[in-house]
C-alpha cells in the first residue's frame, strides 16, 4: 500500500475522532436554551436537535472550500506538503478539543481550525522556501497565506463576540418589557405574533439564505426560492401566527415551547451546516488532493496543489455519514453534558453554587456597571423608571416552585432566535462564524439584560464569561504554535513523525477518557447529597454518610502524607497530597454553597434535619482548614530546606498519627453501623490521644526553653500539634453529631 494511502486513512480517522470530540464541545451551542428552560424532556430535545443536525449536514457543502483555500494559497505547495499541513492540523485539533472537553469549557472549533491551518501553512511555507534557496528576508508570505481571506474571517469571528452580546441584550430587554416575568396574560396578548415572527425569521435565514449550500437543491430551484423569498416569508408569517393563535385558543400549550423546540432544531441545523467544515473539511481537502495527485501521474514532490482553488462538490455520502456520526455523539457523549453545564450555570436566573471565582477585574467591571447604572437612573424620569421596574419585577416563588428552570421560555426563545439568525447569516456569506462565540455571547447578553446577574452572583458570572473568552484567545495562540510545531516534526521526520504523533494523540485521548470517567464518578458521589428532597431525617443521614466517610479518610491520608514528608525531608511526597487536598477543598466548597438552598426547601418542622446539615458541614470546613494549614506549612518548610524535626519528636508524632488514624477508622465504622457499646472505647482513644498531644507539646516547650530547636522548626512542630488537636476536636464533634441524631 502506498504511504499516502496510509496518510489518507490517518487523516479520515482523526477527522472522525475530531467530529466526535468537536460535537461533544459544541453541543452546548444548541442544547443550552432548551435544557436550561426545561422546555421538554431530554429525550425530546435530543430528537429535535438530531433532526436539525442531519438536515444541516446536507446544507454544508458550500463551506468546505474554506478549509481548502480560504486561509492559505495551495498553489504554493506540493501534494506532500499539503498532506503534511492537513495531518498536523487534524492531530492538533483532536488533542486541543479533548482538553477543553475535559475542562468542561466551551471553546471554538472554528478558531481552532483557522489558526491551526494558518500555523501549519506558515511553518511549511517557510521550510519550503528555505529548501528552494530563498533567504529569510525574501520569503513571499503573501504567496503562502491568504491574508485577505484570513483577516476577513478572523475579524468577522471576533466582531461576532460583541455583536452577539449587544444584539442578545437588546432583543431580550425589549422582549422582557413586552412579556414581563408573568407570562400568563402577556402570552395571550402577544404570544401568537411573537412566535409567528420568531419562527418565520428563523425559517427565512435558515432555508432561504442557506439553500445554496444544499446538495439536494439545484441552481434553478435555489434561484426560484431566492427570487420569491419575500412572498414565502409573508405567507410563512401569517400561517405560523394563525396556527399559534389557534393553539392558544384550543389548547393549554405555551406557544413559546414551540418556538424553543423549533429554534433548537434550527440552531442545530445552523451548527451542522456551519461547523461541519471544522471537523471534516480538512479531511475532504486531503481526499481531493489525493485523487488529483493520483490522476496526474506526477510525484508527490512535484504535483502542484492549485487544484484546491477549484469549486468542488463534497460527496453526498460523506455528508450523510458525518451527520449520522454527529447525531450519535449527541446522544451518547457524557462530555457534551459537562460543557452544557458551564453555559447553563453562567446564565441561570437564580443564585447559588458558582462554577467560577471572582477576580479583581470582574469586581472592577461589576462595580463600574453599578455606578453607571446609578448615574443613568438619575437621567431617566421617575415615572418612566417606575413603569419599567413594574414590568421587570420578578414574582415571588411559591413553595413548589423552588426547583425552577435556569431561565424561562422568553429568554430561551431569544437565545435561539438571535443565535440562529447571526449564524445562518454568516453561513450564507460563506463566513465560518464561530457558533460557540455567537451562541455563548447571545446567552450571556440575554442573561445580563434579564437581570440574571444580580448582586449575589454578578462578579462570579462576569469572571466566568471573561475566563471563557480568555480561553478562546489562548486557544488561537496555542492552535497556531502547536500545529506549527507538529508540522515541523512531520516535515523533518516524514512517516515516522506522523505515526508517532498519531499514536501520541490516541494515547492522550484514551488517558483523558479514563481520567474523565473517574472524575465523573467522583462528582456523581458528591452530587448525591442534596440531589433531592429527603422525606425523613433517617434518609438524610443515610445520604450524608458515604460522603462524610470519604472526607474523613481523605483528610487522614493527607495528614499522614504531611508527617511522612517532614520525617524524611522530601517535599515530593506532598505533591500528590496537595492535589488530594485541593480536590477535598473544592468538592466541599461546592456542597457548602448548596446548604442554604437545600435548607430553604425543607419543611419547617424538620429543624433537626436542617441543623444536622449545617453543623456537619461546619465540622467538615474546620477539618479542611486544619488539613490545609498543615499541608501548606509542611510544604513551605521543606521547600525552603529547613531542618528535620528531632528523633524524639518524630517518635511522638508517629504515635499520635497512629492513634489519630485508629480514631478516624473507628468513627467511619460507627457512622456506617452505629454501636453504642463502642462509646467507651472511643472515649479511651480520645483521652489517650489528648494525653499524647499534651506530652508532645510539653516536650516542644522544653526544647524551646533550652534553645535546642530553632525558630522555624519550633514553629512547625507547635503548629502541627495544635492543628492535630483541632482535628481531634472536629472528629469528636462529627462522631457526637451522628451519635446524637441516631439515638
């Protein structure tokens, strides 16, 4: 088999993986609004989105040329060099997208593709020029890269960030003024017209503007549709408005549900027609290159790739297979749910557990917005402000409405309407707009306009949005540099480099899948607590036991690792303990943030239940702080190469460590299987441990007074003992809490 046949197989294999990984990341673009508003069950939402993806794949043919000649000039390269570029791009893309999926962050597959193509073509262009005897100062960069096309595409993508945010904010603000937060009356007045206009607008841009890229419609049919577009649009508006009005009159179905489901279908279709090029466009470019080279009869180092400038149709079977693959990924990918959670959490209407921490910049932005808003209020007449406030006042929630959706159907409709229009408009102009940028920023703009970012959550939401945007910018730089580096390796090593990099990419994908699965299991355990509303104190206790035991054992492991590291003077032992301690801290911080929300939905009569949760997590927080202080102190001591404690102290510390471990194991056993007969045994361990701690502390005081220890080691030893005493008190509190509740 010819080596280029193997290269082509690798190219399509990586494209298939990239398709799966890319859909896992980009599913958030069209699932966010439907899932966040709970417009229907997950199964129905996925069915609607799947239909949109399949149809959108058939409209993506016209976009494929972007990957072939939109960013670099193929006539400057030979067949071998173009294959090197395409292979480097696909391997880079697979690795980058999988990293973002594991982090749960929505990145832009469009930005990745663009800067990977630019980076690989730039490096190969330089290497080729040097091999041809061209000096560094005479390299024709304008002949290598399609600067005008690249600038148009990149500027369009980044302009879409601001455009999407402001358009989403404006449309949402107007829509909320019309509908208010009480939808029962306003839906009857304006629901038919709004829904008819929304569906017609989406229909116009998706069908009429995107019709030229379909593989099922010929040129004459497409021209007829475009010529009669206004007539079709008007008919569509009246038909949909009348249909929605009849729906309102004879059923209890909220017409905005129809808009959201239709919008989900439309946005999935726009995503497939616009973004399919990001996943398989490069592979198709490789296939076209291979077929043209094979037909030419020339060598791979002589055949010029100017053929890629021709208008070439993508085989229908490839689009169909790609569409089916995207649909299956949507149903079975756990990583797509992870990315969706990020966008929904940043746009939800209520406060609570935040995924991102505030930053100094987010605090400045929020503070500036507050002052600006206060100033603007002085410029608007009071009567106007009062009227606006009345329409934007949120109704108080009833008891049974505590588990409300992240946002309502009005905002979901606006998100889908605006995003579909902007993406479809870009597609019709052959501009591969980033569906991630547009969808995400529309959602954030509508959240901002809908007052979802209140004083309780604004700094965290702004920090999250800024972090995601910063990730997009970093993606562009990393994609450019990484693809350039990989193509350099491929250019210098040939087949060996390609096989090595493909194996490396496969290894990283398998490893990340294992890590992700393990992380999902951990998160599933932590989410079991507070997952529902317990019916009794007994059920609540049972729900908390497993997580409490896990926390106690993890804290004990970190404690033992810290003492062992100090004993041998090796900071490397603490590295893994530090990671465990970080996971311990983050997991319990999330649960701590949920307590108020959880207690709020409990029946007022269940005071003991509420008290148990609050006291339990107060103890866990105390345990966290003690373990973190011990870990940080030991690491700082060892990093600065301070002296190791004396043998007498280490012997006493080892006895304390053994007793503490025995105490933790006993408490874990008592939590799972309460046994009052063991109480005297626990009291005995407590007294022995307290006695050992007191003796060890007396030993340190004696050493300090006799000047046998320095300041650094004396402070560390004292801190370890005092924090160990606090840990003992915390463990005793947890034991007594479960013992009292169980009686």
